[in-house]
C-alpha cells in the first residue's frame, strides 16, 4: 500500500494502565518509547512523513491511534470504540485528523468500530465483527466505504483466543495475498485469496504492515519473516515487546494515509 503520511502518538505515563488480556506483565515505558521511536523511524525511512502527536496521559491506550479512525481513499471515518475507556480518544485525535480530512464521517450509536478491525486489501476491505466492533458499526462503515468504490465483507472473529481485533490475525501483503493465522484462515470469508498462513506459535507476527513496498514485521518470528521475504518483499523487523503486553501490534501504532 502506498502512504505519504501517518499520525502516531507515543505512549504516555499512564501506559501501563491500558487494557490487556495478554498476561505478559506490565510494560516498561522507557523501552516502549524507544520502540516507538524505532517504529516512527521505520515509517520515515519507508518514505512516510510522520506527524507525532503529544502523549495523552488521560487515555492509557491512546498510543494505539489506529483504533480511532478508518482512513481510505480520502475518506476519514471517526470510530466509536468498543471499549468505554477508549471513547474519549476519538475527540482527542479529531483536530489532528481534521487538518487532513476536514469533513470526516462518523460511526453513530449504537454502532461501534475499532480501526484495528478494519483491513484494507486493495479494492476490498475486510471488517472484523469482534468484541469491539459490532454488526451495526460494521454495516455503517461498509456503507461509507462503498461511497469510495470500496467493497467490503465481514469476518466474525469472536471467540478466537488471543485475537483482540481482526488485524491481530491478518495483514494484506499486496495483490490477492493475505497473511492469516491458521484460526482465521479456517473461518469463512477468504475464498479467492491466497493465504500465507502464519506458522503455528508465531501468530503475533500476523499483524504486519505493508508500507510502500516494505513489510514492517514484529521481530522474533523468523519463520514468518522468511516466508514474507520469500514473496520477494523486503522486511523491516521491529521490537514490539512492550506493546504486545497490552494486546497491541504494529498496525495499531499509526494511522496511515
Ligand atoms: C486495547 O485493548 O484496546 C489496547 N490495549 C490495544 C489496542 C490494540 N489495537 C489494535 O490492535 N489495533
């Protein structure tokens, strides 16, 4: 996917209070900040101009900016996060987004959408129905995307252990190729797509990001990394240990457009 810009927000001092199911212990803020800086540098060296927003201690999960909006083909949809503690993040990021998207659309109640449940794959968008994104929110989003010529389909990801959002288990790798965890690959909805199934034990690596011809991947998953390289795609491994402790991945840390 080709991106000129991205928004990102380093974690704030309350980061360790973020939502989590990972059971990996509390994150270390100074390590997280260093990992964030490396992530931003990787985007910049991939040709993306990154606007860094100030840390926002009011919202422990606010570094996961991806969940606040869906940006596609000049359209910005401000989300309605499924977790009550994250609701205020949308208003907090709205002015920064409006600098680029002056007339955003909105997900309206009772719909909920987390951006992490939305996977753009060329002309198609997969929308995960999860514990955070409900069917009403998914329907509203699909209608908005269709105004930009984007087709969409829903993938029910509820009940998959360890999978917070759709994009915790899927990445678009260009053309018709998707990286998919085994669990997700076995769900309906991917007919006609070529699946690169993430090796068992390396599921966390499925949350990779294709940026201007390179793939940002979480470091420490050698079989997945080799499989992506075998597709002819350059790989940029990034240490994500502290974000993983809060159920977060690479895609969550930026809004790309
Ligand atoms: C949460 O539970 O909302 C955060 N701790 C993690 C959000 C990760 N975001 C994403 O996968 N897009």
